[in-house]
């Protein structure tokens, strides 16, 4: 502050500056909300549960598709009515049959012939209700995952696997029995 300016002048200039800053502040656009939302604890907990459950649900769905089999546990005890698990599995299998066709195995287990026939009728009715055409429904009683291989064929496959060396990117050929040998020119 110079000697020619009075303290009154200084206070007036300060008041005008403060007023201008206040006016400028009032005319600026409102502050935007951050790109985050506050989620209630119960909603966050439910979302967390879903994120944890999702991969396992997909694994279970793929298992049902691979087996294409309904077991006694898929029905209520001594009943043709499907259990909640059975209803879920039939829904998954219905989608697969709609897309790809194929058989579905319904295991008889310890069910009487009469109860087994009622279970087959229940599964068939659920598949039709899901949109599967009757002519595409083939229900059988076989092991889960297919018929498998005959013992003789399985032994041939096993022998081929054991005697075929496994290539290794380092240039070594690995042996199923252990050890390695370096082969020239092998990628």
C-alpha cells in the first residue's frame, strides 16, 4: 500500500473484488456429480453374490449339457414330479435339444417301471412345454456322458498315448514314462 492510498480505498477495492468473485462463482455451472453412484449395502451385497455365483452357474450348466442325464435326485422322492434342481436341468436340456437335437438320458435307478414311465412322461411334457417338438425328443436310460469306449478300444487308445512322445517347444521330446531326449530338427 502506497502512502497516497487511504485504508478506506483499500477496503473498498477489497469489497469490490470480493463481490466480483462472488458473482463469478454464482454464474459458473453447477458442479457435476462424480461418475459413481452410492449403492446401498443390501444392493451391493446382492450384486456381489451374483458376481460370485455366475461362474459356478455356468460351470453347472455346462456339466448338465455334457452329461445330458437326469438322475433320481432330479425328481422328488418316490414321485414323478421334478425337484427344483430337476426343473432347472430340464430347462437347460430343453434349450440344448432345441439347438442341437440329441438324446437325453433319464436314469431309472431304483424307481419301479411304473414310476419310471411317469417320470419319462413328466420330462417329455416339460420339454414340449419349452417348445421342443415331440419328434426331436429321444429319452433313453444310459450312463451319463455317453456310452463310453469298449475295454479293448480303451486299451488301444491308452497304449497309443503312452508310446507317443510329446513334443516340447524347447526341442526336447518328452516321454510319458519320464525323461527326455534331444532330437535335432524338432520344433
